[in-house]
């Protein structure tokens, strides 16, 4: 029996498209979702056309580190062949989670980092790890202090871009520590999903003028699916291309400092 492929945010646009594609390849998938009703609807819809697909739903709220820990504890003893850190959010306003973390950073960075760290020991040799990032990363500037932004530092896209950039740097540091993992990054481009609604006055206009130009979720998730079936490491999957990670992201000193600060925040220690 092959190990499970875990897809976070499997109830969302690209998450569901990923699960559908993986199920069609006969792969066993664990759908890690915060909204179980929505996840069940997605699973039932896939099962209607792919009877017998091996799809399991488990609860995971990446904004709560207790939920991440509970999810990981529930997987004890399971073999994991791949983890697709797909879930993400663009928070509309500055808000702290129950852990005292800024919400965008909790969901896009701290949650996926903690999840990955807790599951590492159960990942099969040469397991795939794919982190969903964003082209907004290239406009972000990150320091250790950015991990816990103050209210005045917050902006919808700016904070999101920083959190995704932090995930890129985490990936680079993890790749240094775990050379056996097939760890790659996937950038979907701009995709027609809930994510691109900003909760602003111009949304209806964007729905008419902008959405039709965006990729479909099926197109957007293709780079991630390619990464999930490749034997590459630290490649940047975007569109139909596979690129070496751009040199601007290569900053081992920053990466070590981010790793240590993240450890302090998540585990109360330096590793
Ligand atoms: N759309 C784009 O243009 C674009 C561009 C670049 C990168 N991305 C990235 O692609 C990934 C997928 O986005 P999408 O476009 O498919 O958006 P989406 O349809 O909004 O899906 C986002 C998924 O993340 C889940 N999620 C949000 N907060 C969560 C939490 N606290 N705990 C667990 N899951 C949570 C959502 O759960 P619910 O179903 O419960 O809401 C949903 O399943 C994200 O990482 C996003 O940042 C998207």
C-alpha cells in the first residue's frame, strides 16, 4: 500500500482540482480541511465520477497551532508519501490568532511549517513535499521581525507576500537539513478562485474584467501536480516550466535566523 498524499485546503479551488487529478491516478489522498461540510461536498462530487477513489477527510485549521498538533498526532503510525501545503489565505484585516500570531502568517507560514516539521519523521524516503507560493513573493522584503508584523505594518497583499516569501526561505533551509526530501515550490500564476476577491469596492468590477483572464483552478494547479510526480529538488514550478530557484531567494544567513526565530515562536526554543 502506498503512503497517503496529504493535501491541505483540499476544499478550495486548486486543492479540489489537485485531489481530483490525484484520485484519477489511483492515489490515496488525505484531504486536510478546516470546513468539513465543504470538504465532504468536494469528496462526494469527486466520488460521483471516480467511484472507489481512496479519499479521506480530516480536520485541520492552520490558523490554530493546537489544531495542527492534533492533526499530526492523529496521523501517528501512518505512512506519508507526499505533503502538498496548498491551503492559503489573504486576510482582509490585521487580526491575531489564539496563538497571538498575525492571521495571514499563521495560515500561510506558521501552520504549514509546524505541520511539515511534525510530519517529517513519518514521511517515506524520497517523499514529495510541495509548497504553494506566489508571484507576489518577488515584491516582498523579509526580515526576522516580519514574522510578527505590527498592526501598522499590515497590508492585505504585502503581508501575504511576506508570508509566502517566508515559506520559500523555510523550504530552502529545510532542503539543507533534509536532502532526502523531494522538496519543490509551485507557483500557480493568477487563478480564478475565492482568493482573488479582496473584499473591496472594486471586486464586482474585477469579477467582470479580470476573472475571465485568470487561469482556471485546473490550470493553476498543474505546476504543483508536476512537482508532486517529479524526482527534482528545489525547483520552481510555474506554468509549464521548471526553473532553478531564482538566486534572489538564496540567503542562508536569513534562512537560519528565520528558522531559529520560528522555532522560538512555535516551540519556545532554538534548534
Ligand atoms: N488564486 C491565485 O491567484 C493564487 C496565486 C498564487 C498562489 N495561490 C495560492 O494557492 C493556494 C490555493 O489557493 P486557491 O486559489 O485555490 O484559493 P481558495 O479556493 O480560496 O483555497 C484556499 C484553501 O485554503 C483553505 N484555508 C484557508 N484558511 C485555512 C485555515 N485556517 N486552515 C486550513 N485551511 C485553510 C481554504 O479553506 P476553506 O475551503 O475552508 O475556505 C481553501 O480550501 C493558496 O496557498 C494560495 O495562496 C493562489
